[in-house]
């Protein structure tokens, strides 16, 4: 079993947690660490395009954060706060649930009310484009990490997404101890956000600007967009043994265009010592690695995977599959299997749910470098960084970031963590 989580704690002073973003996204610091020679160097994020090989493929998570925090009042005047976690009905798919009219059920965290029991209902009125809209929230019962609530609203012609725009607020992470304001609606969103459904931002992408993408295109660096709707479970601390941690489940989706880009990059890797997969954020990494392992499940017909209507990757699937057979296909073969599965089922996208948990001992299959922020002590994201860098090196990286005045967590600075396939870029990094 992997290293216990108490090995993944470090002292993070409160004043190092970024409460607000910088005025310019790409002014953020960028720490570069190369696992191959354990070097660490310091840059600014706007230098990123010059630090990447020209044949890189950047994989971005294009999820869009919804206004998932709703505050209402009980008839007695008591304040009740709902934090949407994941949709239940009419679908687990956020795109369908957000398009619902009149009624939807979501699992939520509930705060602010001492007594809010099954059957209890609160109502509120909100203005939307000058028109009054009414919302009622009824407690249905317990659910994973919270409670199931049924929302009903009038006018029923409004979508749930429209209602959240009027009634909700930006769900800033719990360690940002301030109330969200209207500026967060823009700054807590990547410039390429498109698919609504996340309740937390894929924060590595917050540093990118339109100028960054223009510079990437000038260098011939390609991008591919996947979708993982980030859940509130991303902030959940690991307590006790890792084997006892229940990883949160998240909805992922990959378009045929993105799948084709991943396949082609895998083919380029067969012909080159470079052509790296560069993941923008842990969410993009988890999406692509999940896609790979589902491809392995298909190639081995694991659990009758070909018959599954949706992509599915369990928390320990990668480790189980590695134990049963340590020989793995290259990335393009695994991705091609997913493409064949998609075609057989006649679905527009490869979509489903993943609980993948990446901890020390994990074998990365389609990640040569990771762009990511600096994460909470004891979190699953620190475990992922530890799996990528090794225990001694991740501690050096975080120690260097603290020493050099880096800003931490969601609105903080960034890092580029290189595992391999960066060819002759070492001289550029130096």
C-alpha cells in the first residue's frame, strides 16, 4: 500500500494562501521542476510557451464553473446555504441537469441551519432580468457527502442554469475566507471555459490568457480540450489510511476531435523521443489517464467493458489492472480502443464517470508533464504530485516555492512538472 497520508503534510502559513488573483493572469510565478535531473528553476507564467517543445500536445479541461452556492431563508428567518455537489435527476450528466425546466434534484452540502430535516422546504424569490422567479428547495434525505434536495421553480420555462445565474453565487473554495464578489465570476473561470457543470475551477488553467494561446499557436503547439466537471470532493482531505479513502466520482467527457488528437500524439511518440503529453491541471490528467485505463479495460475485456453504456474507471482499477498484467499498450492503442467502443455504441462523445485515485506507486501512461498549482497539505492532489515527483522531490519543490514567496492554492502561482519526453528543452529551462 502507498505511503500513508501523514507523509504528505507540510506547513502552509495562512498568509501564503492567495485570497485573490493577480491583476494579470499570466503575471503568476511558474516553478519548473525536471524529474530527470531534479532541477528546479523559476519563471513567470507568460514564459510557458517558450518552455514547451514545439511538438507538445497541451490537454485542457474546458469545464465551466456554475454558481453553485445558494442562500435562502427558512420561514422562521433562519439562513440556509446549499452547495450543489452533483446532479441526480433528471440525469447525473450536468449538461442535462442544468438544462432541466421546472424541477431538478441535486446532492448538496447544507449549512447554516441547525434543523433542516427530510420533508422540510424553504422558498425564495429572485430577480432575473427584472422578472421575479421563485425557488423552492425540499430536503429528501441523506446522500453521499451531504443531502439530496429537490428544487422546483417558477417560471418553469427557466432552465436550472438560468436560475443559478440569478439565485446562486460563485462557489469559492473553503480556504478562501471571504465572500465571493462579482469579479470572481470572471477570475474564477478559465478563459476557455465552455461546458457548464463544475463546482470548483480547474485552477491550473486560470493562468492562461488569449495571448498565451496566440504564442502557443505561433510555436505550432497544439491543444486538445477534454471535460471533467470538478466536484467539491477535490477539497476533501485524506484521513487515516489511503486504502480507506473514498475518492469522489466525477463526470468526464471527451469529444471525437479530442480523442483523435490524443491518438495522433500517441502515434507521434512512437516516431519521436519527444512529442510530450502536457496536462494542464490535475483534472485534465485524471481525465486522460482514466481514458487510457478504460482503453485497457476494453483491450482486456475487463468486466465485459465493451458492453458498458458509459466509460467507467474505479478508484483502484489502474492498480488492479497492473497487478493482473504488467504489460500495457501504448497510449494510442488504448485510445483507439475507446474510439472503437464509442463507435459501436453510436454515442457522440466518450463520456462516463471516473473515481481514479493517483497515489505514489501509480504508473502514469499518458502524462509527460503537468502544469498545476500548489495544493493543500494532506489532499489527494498532493498525493498525485507525490506520485509524479517522488517523495523527496515534491518536498523540495514545495519548500522552494515557500522560500521564493510563491502564492498557494486556487488563486495562487503555478508549476510545470516535467517527467520526460522534453527532448532538448533542458537548455531552454535553464
